[in-house]
C-alpha cells in the first residue's frame, strides 16, 4: 500500500481539488499557529513558523506547478493549453508564490490587528518613560509636567506587554546618567504591579500599597499620576488610564 499520491495520474478536477484543499489547510493552520505564538509573546516561535510556513507554500507550489500535472492545471486556469516551457512554469510559480505571500501577510496583519497584536522584527523595542526634571522645571510650577526618556525593552508582541514593560521601566526610576541631567521620580521604590488589563481603549492598572505609602503633598500626587498616565498613553488606541491600589480606585493618592 502506498501513502503517496501520484499527481500525474490525477484528473484536472482532482488535482485542482487537492491544490485548493492544501492551500486552505495551510492558511487555517498558519493563522492559528501565529496567533498562539504571538499571544504567548514567543518571538522565536513566530519567526520560526513564518519561515516554515513560507517553505511549505513553496513546496506545495513546486509539487503542483513545477511538476507536469500541476503545470497543466495552472495552464488551464490561465486559459493556456499547455505549459511546456520550464521558464513559463517557473514564472507562474513565482507569481503564485508572490500572491500567496501577499495574501498570507494580509491575513496575518488583519489577525494581529483584530487581536490587538503587533509582530516586531527587531530583538528589542523602544519605549518612553516619563519623569519630572529639575532642570527643565526647577521651581516645579507645574507638577503635572513630566518629560520622556527612552528605554530599550525586549521585543513586544501585544499592547498589554508593551504597557507592562514601559511601567516596569518607570518603576525602576531614572538611571544614574538620567539623574545627572535632572530627572527624578515621585514614585516610591519597590512599587509592584498587581494586575494590568486593557478593556476596549481603557487601561486598568492595579498597584500594591507601596504606591501611596507615606505619599504627601498635592504636587507629588499630581506628579505620580502624571508619570503613570503619560507613560501608558504613549501607545496608540488608549483613551483612558484607571489607577487602583489593591483593587481600590477611590480615596487613593490623596495629598
């Protein structure tokens, strides 16, 4: 018993049926696998799947087009009697590969957008964190005025991860070099994020009690809120930031 299909013995209808079936199967599996890889924030898996699936498309197109029977199928589809020339077969294969890749990119792009995901090509991503600055505003006339510094973080696949990474950088406070240029933070050391989620265009961040520990003065409270809100609001599609402490949203960060 053989488990291989002799494509040269298939009829035009059978050949076309298997061709369409393989392509549909590829894109269904591809979309699911990429969604899982991105959702789990596994950059290595994402690019491995991308390469493997592209090779899979090339292999199937080679089987169905470069081989004789596949050439006849494509020839009939394109209203050609026969595709005898190797150059013509390769040209058709190349064009279909390009179309397949474009369709794949479009489907993947729509999938990531619908899931609020964004594949990143580089190993690291750049985010901004916001601090007060004694040089830019020495008298602190506007306590809500904060200034950005850039930080490098690991590659980001989704918006929640992006916000989480930026906030973790914010909670670390300014570096020694940044302090030398006047940057300082009003947020206590050791503050931790208990939970973070995005609902529609609202980011809800729950911090532990250290965020408000021995925090006094209206200026400092305003600065803390401004640092957090500005850091989160740098990302597109965010209209509101809700801050809570141990689940409480009322009576927090009072002067």
